[in-house]
C-alpha cells in the first residue's frame, strides 16, 4: 500500500483580533464581564474561558493549559468567533497569584492575577498600543464536549478521532462551529504532528452526512452523524488513498498509545551530559544510559539522521532512538544519544 503522509504547512500567521483592535484603537473598552466561577481549582491546568470586549464586538476565547514533560506550563488559545483554534501560547509563566503569557504570532500579551478563590484570572490583554480587560474563568471538565446551545447544526462542537496508516496512529481534533451568517466553519488539529488550526472549507451537514475539506493538505473527509449526535463514522481521503476516520464528541484528546516507549523508573542509570569544544566555542549535549553494575560496558552512539531532530529522533510523537537506547541498555550496552 502506498504510504500516506499529511504534509501540513509549518506555520500560519493568524491576524487575531486585528480588525477589532483597529476599530477600538482610540475607544475605551467597557468593563470586563465577571462570570460565576466553579469551586476552588487546585491547579492552573485545565480549560479557561474568557470574553474580550472591544466596543460592540465580543470575542470568546478558550485557554487550554497543561504541563510539559519537564513540569513547565504550556498552553494554546482558541478564538471561537473567528474559528481559529490551537494558537500557540509562548512564554507562559505563573508566580504566586500572577499569570503571564504571550501569543507571539499576533504580537499579544496577557498579564493577570488569580482571584481570591483561584477560580478566575483577571487581567489585561495587550496588543499593539491597546490594552483591554480580559477575565478567564475555569470551565468545568467536559464542558467543550457538548453541542453548543446556539448551534445551527447537530455536528457543531469538539470532536476527537484517530487514524491508523501504515503502522502510524495519528490523532485528530476537529472543531466545528458557525459564523455570523450561520454557515458552518471548522478547523482541524493534528497534535501528534504539532499542527493546530488547519482551516477547513466546504463544511456542510446535509441531514446526517457531514463533509469538509482541508485544501492545504488536499484532504477530504465525509462521514455520517449518528442519531445521538455523538459519533461521526467516515473516511479521510488524501492523495487518492482512503482511510477510515471516526470522530467521537469530546474535548479530551484520544489517549496517546505508545506501548513501545519505556516507562520510568528505568532499571539502569540515565545521565544528561555535555561536551565542550573551547576552540570552536560550542557545546554538545546528549543523554547517556548506563547498565546497572560496575562495567566496563560496550558502548554505542546513536545519532539522528538528516534534518532537525532531537536526541530521541522524535517523528510524529514516536521516539525511535529512545526505544533503541532502552533496549540496548537493558542488554548491557551503554548508549549515548
């Protein structure tokens, strides 16, 4: 079978809020709207909803906060009214009650403080020379999994799916909503490839048949919505090849299945090492895994092939050099990668 690869464009310049800020550049925004927060949250992780009011315009935002492997916070932001999802948040930080982040793709910053019960974040969104009040409140778990109350079609909402293709399992997150003219709009995320907010065209629901196209990858999807409006059963076609792709209504990503990845604690030692080259004024870094025992050990050096890779040779969420290093070290071989 011919291999299928989703070759997404590497970056999209989202001109988020540009029209709104042009409109209110010399106007004063109204006071921020306060929502009733849920019970005291224990952590910053989760989904936070907010409304950015600028003159007569209101933009509804959702901030998704999670933790990276190293424990640092990472986040994305959705602009629901503009149909833009998964915009990368950069330089995210929290210190005591202060929360700060930037969205470099639109040259914007947010600075805010937790409310006393830590169920809300009140602050200011700054873009260009304009600052507007913006408050976030924590969304209840699963809030995004329901069909929106103002939906014009049963397919609106957030959907999760996964496609198997030649040994690779790719997860997808689909966002479906409507614009001011009640036309359906959609965007597709491919989290395993680090891609978010691919705009869809020709989005339609006719009775139970749902259709959309992603022109940037020349992909077409067509499926059938079940009676409960909770599952879409269908096919993804790209490059003349068709694969099954079903979606379930949920705001939680499909579980990442990587049974080959080793799980800590390892039965061997792992060290982060660096090598300085004073003459060239550079340093190289890597991960060294050493079998248990005194040694000496046979050693292997793993180097990723051409192209920009990390020391695990991460490809679509798979880490082949990590898996290989784990296997060799368990067999008594020291490995530097």
